C-alpha cells in the first residue's frame, strides 16, 4: 500500500501544513511530489535521502541534478568546512573562485573564459545579452519545449506557460522544432540578419540529437555570424565529462552550466570564446559593447569550494566510467522490467542519466517524448516514491557516483512492483 501511516499524523504532514501557511502552494518552486506520497526531507547521505519520519529513499532526483557525487560526499563536506572557517563571501576576487574558474576553463572544450553566477537562469540570461551585444542583433532562436530558466527571455516558446511576461518579449524570440534539421536551418537562414543567437540543449530533456542536427546548427550559425549557445545545465559533467560538447564533438561559442558543477550549492557559469566573453569586461576598450553583469554572490567562495571538490571526485581516474557503468545497469534493467511487463516503452539516456518514455516512435522526434503516457508516469512516480525510490519519472533519473549495484537492483525490484501495481 502507498500510505500505511495516516498522513495527518506524520511529522511530514505536520510540516507540509506549516509550509502551506507560509509559502504559495506549500512549495519551494514549481515541483510538487505526488500528493499521496508527499514528504519532507530531513537529510541525505550518499545515494539516499531520509524524510522527517525516518523513511529512507534511494535518490534519483539528486537535488534536480546537482548532487552528482551524492549527498554529503566527505570531500565536499571537508571543502565546505574548510572554506566556512576561512569566510563564506567576499565579493572581491578570492583564491577559491579563481581556482574554480581555472578548473572550468581546463575542463570545458569551448571555455576560453568563464564568468560565475549563482543560478542557471542567470547564465542563460547573460548568454543572450552577450550575444546581442556582440552581434548588434536582437533575436534569439530557441527550440519548442526547451527550458532555459525562468526569466522572461527564456520562457517564451518554452511550452511552459507563465503569466506576467511582457508581450513585447515574444518578438525577441523565434522558435524551431528540435531535430528538424531542414526547418531549423530554413528559419535561421530567413532571419539571419536579425538573429543574435541560437540556444539549444545538446540533448533536449531526454531527446537525443539526430545525427547531423548539432552539426547543421554549428555550420549555419558560423556562416551567418550567429552565436551558438549550448545550454549544458543538465548535460554538463553528466552525459560525458566534457558534456554535450565532448559527447557529440561540437564546440559552441558560448555554453551555460549549473547543477552538477556546484555540488549542491548555488553555483552556475557562463563559458565561451574569449572575444565574446570579453564583452563582460568592464575594462574592455570598446565601451559601447560592454555588457553589464553583476551579482552579489558571483564567485561565492563557499560555492566555489564545493564545485572544486565535486570536480575533484568526478575527474578522479575511473570515476566517470564507473558512474556510466552504474547508470547503464539502471538503463538496461529498466528496459528489461518494462519488456517483461509488456509495457510499450523505451529507455533513453547517456552518461549518468536515464529517461523512461512510455511511448513508441522515433526517440529523436520530440513528439515521442511528448506522447509518453502522462497518467501512467504519474502513477508510477507515486508507486516508486511509496516504495522508497525518489524519482521524478516525468523528468529523468539522475545517477550519482554514490549509487551502487545494490541501489540499482533495489530500484529495479521496486520498478517491477510499481509497474505491476500501476497497470493492474
Ligand atoms: N537550463 C536547463 C536546461 C535547465 O534544466 C535548467 C534548470 N532545470 C535551467 C536552465 C535553469 O537553471 P536554474 O534552475 O539553476 O536557474
């Protein structure tokens, strides 16, 4: 049974009702757990998190991606403790922030220079602003259904509706269909003189790029002097140590990072070609091209310390290969369980993530992901969480270096039971 305890008597439900009294919808952001299994987390350890009622979960949400080395990794905890004792915020340059910036430049193919921010949305916002400054053009092309953060310039065309964005902003955005090579190239060609940038996730949500798609974007943007931005928030350090750029061998002009680079602290980055990034320098000669950027916590040393320690763990020889192997064990197992149950499905994913599509069809077609049975996914989500596996099935499974074979096997057993229960 999903809920053996009466919800109103648990510590979680007491806290949830307090949350409703002080937060709209009783939520931090837009994510809500299925209400039958909604719970409040107390702490995490490795691949697991624990709710305030003492129930343990194998965690595949991983803080929406950042906890790629698991919760409370000893090296991250030690780095945080050390930095906390040295000071947590200076605003001025710090040795920690410089070291972290160097690590990103050394690790990211397109990164000649980087700027640190506190959230992914800020990074995509600045990527767009820099592109406009560098090209003298206003428009940005993005792909339908792509999410690049919550700001006005990124929400239009995202397929997620929000009230409150100025209608004039719609005119700064063009949209195309991910993986539609001809249609996208034609739209870019037809609007080239007005286009500052094309922003794309190398893997859009769970949809992988069709062979030739990223290559075509690279070619047409180069030909027209349009900035190609890869949003590597999810793919960075997760689908490959060099992100989507490394996995597909395409180097964008700018790239945005967040999630995994910060080890769970508020840390994100904009990286790219030095001549473009130079627009962010208040010391640049051409003052007319100067792009203002600020943020009290930019390069926050506590966050940078967590970032360095996280990259230390991930870049240790063999660590990423092991992470990929564990994730592959999950993908193969999910496929087997779905096949045994006779459910129409396909399992996608690269590196340290997996996605379950409950639909047939070409995985490169974004309509396939869109068709993935929402009712069944929601049911499975609740069944899994009820069995102590924290997933967001409508999104994806994130895997960490802390997950081991036992975690995966336990997950697959719960998945088989969940399917049996959700489809009966
Ligand atoms: N781009 C992508 C691809 C994302 O997945 C996200 C976050 N889910 C963002 C941008 C925004 O990042 P943040 O939530 O840190 O602002």
